[in-house]
């Protein structure tokens, strides 16, 4: 218990510090005790939030929106595509099946950052760097999702059910979308969360691809703000409040989808 | 998994027309299910890999000092440069040193917490699970910015430490980064191991308990061997993550000058590409990807042999 208590402090204190710091003016941030609130905390935090959302013509809400679109839309579509592929690899026998699976598995081991540079060169040949698509399209691909889907489909979609659907006259694709997807839903939530997090956290690909501020995800946006702190000291407050606001959607997603990922996370390792 | 190859249509006269149609229809279904992912995977994984390899085999030649640059096939000449580049190998050694210390510490903690959560010794499991997992909701960039302030000599709440020891000094900054990575990922790895623990049937413990085995003994002899595959999975991902370290050092460059532009392999790739020397940068990328591949494969092999014992 003592161990658990000590580490709870280690894990939560930095987040608490972020919360406290975002309730302070720049002056108080530099001068008051940094792990407790000040008498004017509530109004100061209100001011900070207003400044955050209005600074530079509201570029911060724009970044948040970008991150949400990149992560939910690309993550959502990517999950379905990965599930389709993993299901097909698990439920149908066809020549080249293992070759496809092993190639995808190899893709799991390819570091994403190693791809960023060649992707930039390819996108620049078709004039698509510094566009929404430069970050969105590569985010659709989740080899790990295919791997998880295959394992899950094998263990949670019995062949008899597919056969029964066939006898009832359901087409293969329809069987997948009506029967299999439902049976695989815990795995799909897990895959979606994995992909959502990795897109939300993605920093290197947008850093390489994007120049236009209005296309930035929130991670890259806050990074550029933090690089201006020495010239514009006031921006430090915005970086701190922005950091706090930027972790809220993920915390909400984790808490609300908790019952799904709790059991799904270990899926990849159970074989 | 066995691969059974379908007999070619023409040489299967025994198949009734009905069956043949069904097989054809399945073919279409298979294609429809696989192609969307397949096309994207080819476009954004396979082609970039091939492209990087092709780029890395080229050199820029000029006719005289002011001549027009043109690309030529250069064979392995970029790779000779890579192997002679002490900055590159220095950065690889740096992240390897990082990984040798950070990965076992992180996974050891994750395993310990998962076992504690799974044991009857700890109350309030739900709270601890969430508290330990919470840092995973913090993106690497944000975590690095936060810790950057927490390490700062004047602004940190722990200035009684940070004003005496400069944690962002050249000698310690690597371990300052290790702490950030550990902070973010322990809870995540803990959950992966914990959910593997939950999947162990309770009957397995009954016999041990009847024989008078202690909790520690049960953990050591039953639980750890059974969750070994989960630990292997987290180890492989940690190794991959270590070699491609870039976010945290890139952010820490804003806080300290002790992070050079060649601090990690990926920073070096980024710097080289910005020169721009794309062909050399591509060669760095290829060597890094191959190194990652070999290392994660080695971890897989090594731990699997252990697990089999």
C-alpha cells in the first residue's frame, strides 16, 4: 500500500501542478508556491481560458478541432478498415494469406518516424505537403489493428455463425457488417483507442509535413508556442492552460470507454 | 497457421457450378474486405519504405562547382558514409544506453503494480488503476513541456532539488527524458499486463493456496510465467519506441542547450534532411529501421526462449 501511495503522488502530482499553474497569472506563476492555488485562482483561470481561446484569432480552438478530426475520423475509418482486413485474414483461406499477414506484421515493427521523411518526399511530389491530407491519409493505416482484429476474429466469431448467416442467404460483406462487427466490438473499441491515442500524440509527422498554423494538431501548436516563450513571456501562461485543456478530451475518452478497454488491452498478447 | 492453397478453377471439374459460383463470390468478398486497407498500407507503408531505399542508393553529382546537380545511382556509397558517421553511432549508442536502463525499470514497475493490483493486498484497485494510467492521456509533447518546467531551477515546485542539481545538464538530460517516458508509459504497460493477469483462471491459484504457497510465491511461480507473452509484447513496443525517440528531446531543446541536433538517431535524420541531404537522411532512416527490426526481433526471440523454460 505504501508503494502504491508513493507512486500515486509520482503519477498525479505533475498533473495537479499543471492544474494549479493554469489558475495563475504569469506574475503569480513565477512568484507563488507552485503546488497550491492563490486567492484569485478562479478569476485568473477564467481570464487565462479566455485569452487561450481568443489569442491570435482563436488559433487554439482551431488546433483542438484539427486534433479531434484527425484522431476521431482517421481513427474511426482506420479501425473499420483494419477490422475488415483482419477478419478476412482470419476467416477465409486463400493463396497469399500468410504473405499478406506477415507483411502487415512487419509493418507493426517499422518505426513510424522512419516513414515520415519518405512520406514527406512522396507527398511533395504530388504537391500535397502542408495540406490536411498529408496528416490525415497516413493516419488511416493501423497494421497493429489488423493484427489485433485477426486474433479477435479467430477467437470471438465462430465459423458456425458465419455458416448460419450464409445459409440464411446473407452475403459475405453483409455478414461482416451485421454479425461479425458486433461480436468483435470490444476489440474494435480497443483498436480505435490505440489509434486515437497514437494520432492525437503524433508529433513528428505533422512537424515534417505542415507549415500552415491553421492545419496544426494541438501538440504541434503548443510546441511552436513553447518555442516563442523567450520572446513573448506572456505566452507561457497560454502554453500551460493549453496543455491542461489539450489532455481533457483524452481523459474523457478513457473514462467513458473504460469498460471496453479494460478487458481489451491485453488482447494482443493472449494467443 | 497453415496455408491451404485453393485448387485452380480450371483443373477442378469435380466442383459443381453452384459451388464454383460461391467460391467466386467469396473471392470478391475477400478482395473487398482486404483491398481498402491493402491499398492504403501499400501507399503509406510499402511505397515509402521502397522510396527510402531507392533514395538512399542515389548520390548528387555536379558538373564542376557551379554545375547543375543531378541524381545518379551511387550504389552503397551513402551507406559507407552512414557507417563512418560517428555522430550517428553515438546517437544509436545513446538511445541503447537509455533503453537498457529505462525499459527494464519501466516494465519492472509495470509488472510490480499489475501484480499488486491483482493481489488481495491492495484496496481501492479502481482508483489506483486510473491514477497510474492517467499520464498516458498526456501526449508526449505536453508531458515533455510539463516536465521541462518541473525540472527548471527557478520555476519548479521542487526547486530545493532543481536549483542545486541541473537535471537538464548534458550528463543528466538523457535520464531526465527517461523519467518523462517512464512517467507516461508505466500505467499503460501495467494495464496490458494486468488484463493478462485477469484472464488467468482462478482455479490455478486454488491448488497453490491449498499447498500453502504465499502470495509472493504464487506471483513468481504462476502469474509471471503466465503473463510472459504480455510482457514480451510490451518489451518489443518499448524497444521500438526507444530507438525512435524524438518528441521529448525535440521539446527539451527548448529548455536546454545540452540537447544537440544529433542527440538521437531520429533527430539526426531530421537535421540531415533539413540540410538538405535527403539521400543521406534516407540511408540513416533505412539503417535505423533495420536496427529496430533486428533488435525487436532479438527481444522477441530472447524473451520467448526464457518464457518457454
